[in-house]
C-alpha cells in the first residue's frame, strides 16, 4: 500500500513511518522544512513539500495514495487564539484529505484523544466531549467518521494524553519540563488522578492495523497503561532529576492545569482484542527511567 501521511516527523509520526515501511508499505509524507524532508528521506519515506495549510498539496497527496493517515497538528498551546487557529487548520486539512477519498473505499486514519468519563475508565464507545477548548478537534474527527457513509474506510485512533518514547513525550514530558525549570517535580491536586499512556511504537502498530483492516466508521483506543497516578509519574521524574516531589499550585501548569487535575483513565482492552493489537514496548513508568538528569 502507498500511504500519504501528515505529521510524519513528530514523536508519533516518526514511529508510524518506521512501522509502515517495516511492514512493506511505501510512504509519502508532508514536509514543511528542509530538516523535516531530510529526516523523512533518512527514514525511507518520500517527502512532499508543503504545510498543513497547503490544501492543494494535501489533495494531491491523498489522490495518489492507497491510504491516508492524518497526524499533523500545530501543538501551539501558547494562547486560546493559537490553539483555535491550530484546530481550524487541522479541521480544514482533514476535510480536504477526506474529500479526495470519497467513493473509493480507501482507508483514512485520523486521530483524537481518549475521552474522560467520571468514575471509570473510558472505552471506545464513549463519545468525545463537544465542549471545552479542544472541542473543535472532536467535531473534526466526527465529521471525518461520517465519511464512512460516503465510501471512505475511515477510522479514528484515540490517543491517551501521554504518548512517550525514550522518556519523553505527552503530559508526562510536560511534567518533566516543568520540573527542570522550577526545581520541583510537582503535580496538581492530590496526585491521585490517573493518566493513561502508550509507547509511540505501540501506537504506531495500531495505526498500521487500522490502516490495513479497521472497519469504516470505527474508533479505537491506543491505550497500553490504563492509568498511572500522577504522583507516581512525578516520583520517577523527581528521582531521575534529583528533585523534591510534592504538590504544587495549579497555575504552575498554566493552560493545562484543569486537564492535568482530571482523573482520566482509559481502557484499550476492546481494541487489543478486536484488532489483535498487543503493546510490547515499555510502560510509561519504565520508560521514564530514561529521563536524563
């Protein structure tokens, strides 16, 4: 299969490109800089020069592909305006990619986050939240899933808040960055709240499985660790950095504070059984042992 991919040089995208090529697929991936293009070539992929806002480039990439994976997002959380702009760009890009696949029965894999459900672990049938600062991303994914009725074999991979590799990435990576800058391995609230996680290479295997065979209109949870307590995550970070571990004021985490304070475990059991997906890489707590002092 020839796959067109956006976001191919991030933590997740790098792993997805490697996974697809190892499985015998060919990959063309969007590259907005010389550095990204060089990284893709080194990985064995073909760079397609352009940005996520270059919709004609995206359409052409999808038109010439047997399948498409949409991963790119600005990840600019510096202000509500920047976040809204990033969500709008992602939404327009997904719509452009999906429109090229209508009536073709080709696979289109999109990404969202696992939802949170009070009192229990979220499962694949739980709806995505349609309110809050990132609700626009949920609406974009739901619009993409609606393409199942128009001849697109679309599926959504729901990622946990921490997708990690080599001790970095996701919410846990932000905790590490804040600890380095503040001198305290801190956590919001009581630290009893739980965060799900998955290793980037395990997530990449799920993207491949979905691309190869997930039924149209389905959602899947890329969850290996159902929920580690945030205080346990902070404890490993503190030990690795030689810093004290304690609760800190919510404002330490800025815009992320309300999300950081939430208990948001998620289950990937159904996904593992239905798609024969088996995470094999280190858990988050084990991977955090790679945090360098």
